């Protein structure tokens, strides 16, 4: 896959003066698809019984189940702190990925602000810009407070860092806020919780995340392999890889000290 490495440079040349030449470069990124596979055994009696009922289909149930399991397995490989054996390299382990610091096991509003503004503006305001954290980190963010304010009755009350979301819910009908400093926030069980030395969040313009499949997701029925036990096998396969383009510019990871 070829992508833009460096760009041309614009100048303000004087009258009758040519601008300085620039030679844009193009870099190559190599994808190495890894095979993800699953196989199940189902008795022919079950297939016959469900077909006879007329309101169930083992094939449709397994197709939906494979799609769900594959999506969960891909997520668990692409977003953990360490690489999963045999799987594509985790996005957090991309070479030269910049990092912003959080506490060893805690996080502050200032650290979130520093993280967001460490991403260059052109990527920070990109329509695909988002952050991904663990659910427990999201809970910690919701609980962050700024200095105590005073209510009309004179009682002390905390002012939440995520003020609008905490009081009014997100931009839609859901009660959970969906943006911090204007950037959408998503959670994944594959991202590490706050812990010393761990990557705990990824921020960036995800249009610059390349996700490719070397073959279409396929499901096959194996009728002879388990014939001795009067079963059929259903096998699903896909081959995928994922890489960050412009990782040093378009992404910043949050890492605990």
C-alpha cells in the first residue's frame, strides 16, 4: 500500500522569483494478513430437527455467531497492550507511535487535556478523530472533578470535569456522554485499564488506520470429516491485517507512567 510520506512546501517568492523546488515522497506499507479461523461440530440430528421445525436455521445461527466471535477476536488482538501470538501487531505497538503520559494508576483532567492537545490540530479536528479507552478508564474520567463550587444554598458541590455529559447525557438520547473536548469517546474491553507502564488509550484520526482483508469472510460446511459420528463441521476463515498510516502525526497513545 503506497501513501503520502512528505508533501510539497509552499513559499512566498519575491517578484520574478521561482519557488524552491520540493520533491514529495511516497512511503510503502506492507500488510501481512493473518488467518483467523473457527470450526464447530454439529450433529446431523440437530440439523434435521431444526429444519423440520421450520422456524430455525442452524446455518443462519452459526453465520451470525461466527461474525460476532470474529469481530470480538479481532478487537482483542488489535487493541491490547501486548501482541497476541499469531495475530496482527496491536495498533498500540506501532513503531514510533507518540505517547502522552497519565499517572501510574490514576488520571487527571490536565493529563486528558495534554493528551488531546498533543495531537496536531489538522488531525485533532479531522472528522474521523476519536479516542478509545477501557470502560474502567471511562468511569474514572466521569468521576473527575474540578475545584469545589458552592451551590445557591451555600453547600459545597463538586464540579465534574465532564460537566455537560454528567448532567445532561450525550449529544443523542443516551444518558452516557460521548465526547470530551469535542472528540468522540469509545470504549473497548481489549484496551488496558489504568496500570503502571500500560497503554491505556488511543487518540487519532482513524481514517489513517488501514484495515484490510486478503479474502472475503467465508463459511464452509464439511460433510465428510465427522461422518463417523454423524456430524457435520462448519468452518469459517478470514485473513486480516491492520496498520496505522502516519502514526507519528495522526495518532497519540496515552500511557501510564
